[in-house]
C-alpha cells in the first residue's frame, strides 16, 4: 500500500497553478491589448489597408495567436469558476465544463484560420 | 497514521449564506460591487467572443467587407453593443489591475481597498463615457 502514501491527493497545487495562470495570462492580455491599441493609434485614422497590414507579418500573427491562447486559458478558468459557484447539479456542471473547453478550442482554431487567411 | 481529532470544534455561529430572497435587503459594499461586475463583464466578453471574432474576420477579409462593416457601425444598435463590450473590457481591465495589486499586498487596508474600488468604478466609467463620445461622433 505504498502508492498513495507519497502522492498529493488533494487539489491545492492544482488550484494554485490555475490561480497563477489566471494572473499571468491577465498580464499577457493587458500588455497585448495596450500594444494593439497603441499600434492602431499610431498608424493613424482607421483604414482597411492599415488595419490589415498590422496582421500581415508572421511574428504579429504568432503574437496575436499567443494572446488568444492566453485569452482562452484565462476565460476557461474564469468561466469554470462561475459554473462551480452557481451550478449545483454535477451532471449539468460537467456538461457546461466540457462545452466551455470545446467552445474555447473552437474559437482558438477559428482565430488561427482568420489570421493565416490575411495576406 | 495519526487519528484525526474526535469532533471538529463547534462553531459559535453557523455560516449564513445570502439567499436569493435576501438579495434585495443585502447592501453589497463597493468592493463587492466591483468584484461582481468583474465577473459579469468577464462572462459578457466570453459570450460575445463569437461576435468579436466574426467582426474581426470581416474587418480583415477584404476592403468591401471592411466598408460594409463601417456602414453597419452607423446603426445605433451596433454602436450600443460596441459600447457595452467596451465597458466590459475597460471595467474588467481596471478591476483586474486592482486585484493584481491586492495580490501583491498593495492597498489591502480597509480604507485603501474601499478607495481603490471607487477609483476602479470611476475610471472605467469615465473611459466608457469617452468611448461613447467617440462612437457617437461627438469627439
């Protein structure tokens, strides 16, 4: 019976990890949003050509995709907390969790498709 | 293995949850208002994610799509939706900065926390008002 003696069976680290990721992704999103807002303000009045040109370089596509990945992780933790707080029925909560993850993955893939469609 | 102590100490007072019926009589302190609005604005942006992605897709697809989007943005319903999302983003960001500062033990005293929550509400509402002026063509 030595399997369980050394293993951490409670979820404290899992909670701490998500708590930390929530903060780190928040900082990433804050920096990206500020950067994008500045870039839009600097490039002058809103025009299709200028707006599109922002997303043409591959590094910008990758940065944007990384920001959206951070967004998805951030949203997952936040929305999961909401389901955990307000949805008492375990079966319904599990369904909502699965739906949230699938939906965020869908949005992530969709963003990649949009970004790499810009030429 | 040590045996856990026989019975947990009895609480002097039972934990009391606020029920739905009590909500009308419960005066939420201002830091609590900021906190629940942080949650509401986050959920709002999560639900609006497909709308935002749709708008982004159309804004970068072609010049024609971009122009049709600009025409769409003349309508006041569209502008109100943008304004609501703008408020959600601004409030979520301002309150988020406050929570990050609280995490590193900045402003945890009662008076300071109360002041910073008022500041979050004020700053996000002023920025939203500026956005409204820009959206509705006054600025």
